C-alpha cells in the first residue's frame, strides 16, 4: 500500500491490499568485457503524488544523455511504466515506439482494483544514430485515469515515467561482467529477488542499479534495500530507511517524482566466487515496483565455445575427420593453451585433443582431429565435441559460462549399398564366335534396396567413375572376347558398390530342319541347319540315298545342300530325285563326339 495521503483517510476506510500476476525476474542479457552502465530518464508527474496537489500528469518529459567520447554504446533498452493497463504506443524523439515485451500487475487497495504496467523495447539503433543530447518521450498518456474521484487519485498511486538503460564499452574500464535482469514485482511488504548467472572474481568496483516506480520520498516506513542481507544506502540521496524516494543517482536529483534511477556500490556486500545474489526489499507502507536490475562485477575469465565446421567421412570408412573451431568470444580473459577437447560418439569417448595456443579475448583457433568409429554403431551416429573436457565430463579451466562448451551433430555414416550376387551368363555361339546377351533382369536382381541405382560397365575403372554405361543390356553382343567380365555399379545417395559377372559362349547343338524344297521359291530351298555354319568350323555333312549311297558331301566352306549330287554314283552331276534321304553330321568337336544323324525329305 502507499502514501501519506492514504494515511489521512485510514481512520475512515479499512484498507486491504493484494497483488496479482507479478513477473519473476530473469537474466535478459549478459555482457563480458570492458563494460559499464548508466540510466537516463524522467518522470511524467508534476509533483509527488499523495501531496494533495491536483491529480494530473504530463504526457511527455525529457532527459539528457551525456556519455564520454570514449564510451561506445553497446545496448540500450527503453522502459516506460505507469498506472493503468498501459499506453503501448509512444514516441521517442518523435519516432514511433512499440514494445517488444510488456508486463502488467493488478493491485487491490481499499477495495479498488488498480492496474499497473511496464513496457520494454530495444532502441539501440536509434540511440546510436543520435548520440548524446536531449531525449524526449511523448504521447505517454495515462491521464484519462486521473480525475478527482479516480481510484488512483484516492489512494495516491497515479504515476508515469520512462528510463533508458544504457550499456556501454570503454577500453579504459577494467574487465567486467555486466548482467541486465528484468521482471515486474512490488512491495509492500517484502520482496526477494534472486540474481543468478553471476561470476564474481573480484568485487572491486562492483555495483548494482535499479529502475523502480511509484516510490515516495515522504514515506520512510521500514523501506530498506538489502543485498545478501546487507543493507544498502547512498548517504543523503538514498537513506537506508528510504531507498526508493524519487531520486536519480546519476544526476544527484531528488525530484524524479514517483520513480527511481538508483545505483549502489556493493563492493563489500558480494564475495569473490559468488554465482548468485539475493536482493531483499521491504516497505511498511510505500508501494514500490521494480522492473529492472543491473549488476556490474569485475570478472576476468575466458569463455570457451566450440563449433563443428565440417565432418569428413568416406564410404565404409573406419574413421571420421572433424574440422572444428574453438572460440573465446564472450570472455574477459585469454583461454589458455592446452585446453582439452573431448570427442564422444554415441555417448562414448572416441578421442581427446587440445588447443595449441593461448586464444585471446574475441579470438579463435581452428583444429582438425581424426577419430576411429566404434564397432557395431548404427548408420546414424551422434558426434559431440566438448571443449574444456578431459574426457570424463570435467574441465580444467574456470569459465564465465560453463554451459556453452559443446556442439552435438547427428551424422549418417556413408555405407556402400548391399547387393545380391549375380550368376554368370552363357549364350550360344551365333557364328564367328559371337553371342548376344540379355541381362536386363539383372538391373533388378542385383539390388538389395529398390532405391539404389544400377548401371553396367565394361571395366572396373569406368564403373568406379560412372562413365560409359552399357546402353543395350537387353541385346548386348560380344565377339571373340570371352569370357567377358561385366562390371555392375550399385549406387545409393552417398556411396557405390561394384560387383561383376562373366559372359560366356558355347557351341549349342545344331538344329537340323528335315525338309528341303529345291524349287527356288525362296522357301526351304536348301537344307537349313541352325547353329552350324561358322560355328563348327570343321564339320562334315554327308547325304545318303535311302539305299545307302553317298550322294553329297559338304563342310563349312561349301554351299549349302540344294538337292544336288556331288559324289560318283548313278546321279553324279545332276539333281537328286524327290524322296527320302539320310544325313550324317560329323561335328568334329570334342564336346560332340557322336555324329548327328537323321532323315530328311527332298522335293524337287
């Protein structure tokens, strides 16, 4: 609850208070290096509320930013706050502003339901372009809430204001860690805020800043500010019993009505090695709302991070080559040489390496390591590189942030495709030691995976390079080059396998057609024997009459029999008459030692 004004009516009204929807404080951003911070802002109140003055408020106010020439702006956040549910469309130096974030709370006092808000946005680019000078926030209009019978006026909680939280860098500063926290919480009666992500190496020059709203200088009822149990105060400006009293520690002003921009020295109130700090606020009467806390601590530590640049692996490889970079970016000290790096594959330690040189602040070092792939791993593996890890999860370097040291990459091993074995093919000699092969079915038979691509080649080199594939796989002719090896390339997305089979030729048994019509009509004008001529080069063919007389003899070099007689007998020199004849075919081939013989019919 709040105000001396409220105390005047306390004897007539029973006051009860409660609060809803407070926003817990959390780290917004951390800066490591030669950083410091300051606040710039102003109230919209003409006078402190609760004084009996007219309950009215401005819609604009101005403040001066005056940094040193060496100060380089790094980040600027604009906060604006006030009574009510919020005015979220304002101007900063006539530029339209809308919030990136918005917090609100509801406070009940004397039966009135009172809303309050704070809005936040990043205005770094605008401040960088403008630099030092006057900054004016305008069109922050909550005035419609304030009239004589307004609940805000009756319980003296009418306010509005704005603040710039400015983080800047200066090479003359010591190495610091600067944390910006934000939320929206209030007292009375007591409030605790835990600040985490701290790393105190040296507390010299340590300080803490607050952006607070709605505090009154006229109310000093158990209004204290503590860090780690130690009470804070700025003599004269912020008494230890009236911490939030409308003051600006940067300018020394005490007329920042109903808001505070205060910075406190905490050098002797935080210890080396601390990773958290506890802020405690108490107020027996004054309503105070906190939206921003900034800490600055001396911190000289490295901050190792690691990025995997490339993983090089070959088909069916037993090892992996990893290209990585170790950074020391968000740091305030060098990362020492020989900082260990552990490599894990599927959770198991696969290798250890280390940095070679000291890595300066903001610097990096590239490295390359080859590790063996563990046996019996699945095709998809998890590769995890951790800097400052000796291989058992522990490190040897104290860092600003111990939770950003690793990168995990899911990686698929490149395995050559499996395939089915292929049998050799043998086809009949069709003449002149030539055979024609159809191995089109092998395109499907060889694949163990239907998505693999198959091609056929005449050499291993061409199959490896995937050049000059055989196009006529359904009628592939080969002459003399037997046995002929055909190479089969089976490829998936990454890899390929090569297998082969042989093409062989054989002399198939000749087929004798037993009808000859030697009438020159173009049909069966001669004795047809498939698979004989230019295949069995030494064959001898004998034609006998039905009485056993040899009437004709031929071989691979003589014309085919057309019913004529070329042997000395009664028909010598003429044509044999129509009738039945007997043939004997001596192939003179080791695979066919027995002659072929049979009957045939001749028509003249």
